[in-house]
C-alpha cells in the first residue's frame, strides 16, 4: 500500500487482493457516523456474496452507521439488493459506471468490479478536498436516482422501463393508439386539433373505444376547436357522465394530436394529410413515451389549455364582462396557438434530426458528426422538457432551491470563459461577437459572496447570454457588469447586481410590457419560457429582474439583483476583456 505521511493529506493505491481487501475494510471500520457508496451492478454481489465484506456491511448496521448506497439494480442482482436494504437506504441509477465509497474523512475507489470477486486494486485518499468533492458528487447522483424499493417493485411486477419511441409506420401508430386507450384505468386526456380529425376518429372506431373506456369509469377529457359539422356527435359524448368535451375558440395552427393516458403514457401524432378520411393515410410520424418527465410535460400543456377553456365557458354566460377581459382572453388564445406551434416545432425538429442521423450511423457515414448531431438535438429536447417542468414547479410553488455560499465573481468568470470558448468555435466571417466583463475593483472573496442556488443562477445568466447572442445578427458586443452595493439590499447587508448589455436588435415595443410572462418570444426558435423562469428564480432568491432598450437604440440591457452575505463595500470599477 502506498500512502503519504500520516500527518499529511494524500492519495495512494493498494495493489493485490489482500491489500485491497484490507484497505476497503479499514474504510468501512473507520466510518463513525455515515458511509456513502456509489457502485455498478456487480457491487451488490461483492458486498453481500463475499463473506468478509458481508460481515463488515452488517457490522455497519450494528454500529448504527447511517449508510446510503447507489447502484444499478437488475434481475441478476435483485436478491443481493434486497439484502442491502436491510443495512441502508438504497437507490437505483441505470447505466452506472465507476465505483467509490466515502465516509467522514476517507475515500476509496475502484475502476472495475466483477461478479462475486474480490478487488485487486483500489485507490485510497484522505484528502479533505477529494472527500468533500465526492460527497457533493454523491448527493447529485442521489437526487437523480430513484428508490430501490420502486425499482425492485418494477422488476418483480414486470413493469416496462421508461421509453421514448419515434414511430413512422401509420399502422403501428394506430395499434398503439388503440392499445393505450384500452389499457386506461382512470383518466384519458385528448387534444384533437382539427374538425376533420374528430370525424376521422369517429369513423375509425376511436370514439367508440373512448366510450368503452368511459363505461369502465375512466374519466375522459377532450379539447377540440369550435366547429359545427360534429355538434351532434359532441353532444352525444357530453351526455356520458365520464366524458367532457370542451372547445378552444380558434383552431390550432399546429397539426398534431395529443393523447395522454393515466398520466403514464403519451402519444403525440403528427398529421401528414388532414384531408384524408382514413387514420393510416392521414398520419405521418408519432412519438410514444412512458418517460415521466415527458408525460408530465404534456399533462401540463393539457391542463393549461383546459383551464383556458373554463374561461371561455364563463365568457359565453357573462354578457357584462368588460372589454379588457375579452382582450386578455384573446391574447391568451394567441399565446396558446404560438406555444403549441412552437412546442410542436421544438419537438419535431430535433426528433427528425435524431432519426436521420441515427439512420446514417447504420451505414457508418460521418459517424462522429452524426453522433454529435444526435447529442445536440437530444439536448434541445431535454431543455424544452426542463423548461416546462420548471414552469410547473413555479406555478405550483414547488421551485426548490439548493442554496450554498459561493463567490459570484468567480462564477461569472467561469461562465463567460465557457461562452467565449464556444463563440470562438462558432464564429464565421459573417458573424463575430465579443464578450466584455466589467467587475468591481479589488473585489475580495467575501465581497461577492452570496447564499444562493448556484445551478439556478448559472441557468439565469446563461439564458440572458443566449438571448443576447441570438439577437446579434452580425458583429456585436455583449458587456457583462458585476456591481456590489452595500446596506440597501433586501436583507440590509447589500446586494450584487449583474448587468448584461448587448448591441443586438433590442426588444420590440409589443413584447416589452409582458416580456417576463409565459410564452413571450420574438422568434420561432424558443418557447418563450426562459425569461419567465429566470425572473421567478431571481424572485425566489429575494431579488428582482428588469429589462430595457438601450438609449442609443442599439440593443437591450437586462439586469438582476440578489442579496449579498454581509461584506465591506469596495468602490470603483475597471473593465476586463475575457
């Protein structure tokens, strides 16, 4: 075993079965209050199936050590994982690679494990920095994992894991449509975007399938545009106590149908030719998903539109409503159309790209380029899903902050360097954008110290920088300024203000009054949720956000403030180019 001196923090390697086993047991035995282990699918067999480790693991329970384990639970290691649940709280994380354990003062790691075999090499460290880093890393993985009890239940009940499937065959789409309708147990949500769709669903037997589901006490809600050629059919459906059909005043621009069943399954169907009378001739592609984040996103869209229909119903019976209310409803209707249109575009474009480049991979054409394109478009889908989930959390007052102390100046420098690097990669002879960072002179570590959610603050800064870059057509400058003010902040200690000023196209007068509301967007390349989410994040920190066009008519300025931890104020500023 190779160690540094006892009184120094260090890192070393244990070689061979005997030394590796001894090192692992020492770390287990040295745990005084807690032990965190993150390891792959083979680790449960090693921890439980090998006697020397089994004894040490159950000794942790006898000593009341608080243990938490993350591993990948499979059919093969199910019995071992059940034994681990007797010792600690266990979580499941699919595809987990790498293995490490960390207690209060020590860290060990191993690159590979094999089923029911001792380890032949481990890395050991008592470095405080390494220990703290892996505590933080573990907590991040813990938040992204699910309970072992939930995963074990899925495996034992044969529940299919979450999937996202793009389907091109219209007959397969039709079969899935009927299958998930028949599988419904308590709720169906359906959006039909054209009158032709409604008649086609009626003729193809889908409406009868809905009626059959309602007879099993499944609650069914349908949203359609207002049209007259199906009034009798709709009236008949509304006679059923378990079916409710509501209308959107104006038709949808986006030709997609959305089906959500039991809040577990979603099917988004793109219409290829809405004039066709047969389902299989009218549809193009579809996206079928059991992914919880995706399904929740579509439920959110449906519930938003459903609430809007309630306003329309009230409007019909309220002759004395003021003109202002009517105007707001029409604006909401316009926002609905724009959002559904944008959401459809944002989902369709990367999905089609993923399909195209995935097919290219079959023939080994530009493999790296194809993989990069798949990754890029998958990230676009992920951002859309995260934004919709953030809106859901904000509106349900469940936006949780993981707050910590950090230096805002250091964070800004890191973010700006990342953006500068990316801009240099993407610059062409037609477009050149420069970032300029201005910070307060002689800012010491504590002067820019805030207590905030670091990831959320990065999210806000990134959103503002992305917008600034997007609306600079050719050459341009983005100036980022950090100001520190003392004594008059929300907490009485002072506040930090971040100002982002660009030389882009500015904010249109039409958008400016409701810039920070949902679905407010100037382009077809976004959902209009970013600024709404960003402002709510800052408000949740006890701060505020504002925006204005620059007085010289070139570009716009966005700024936000958040409270400081108590510091001394250092005045004066100077500029730094990053």
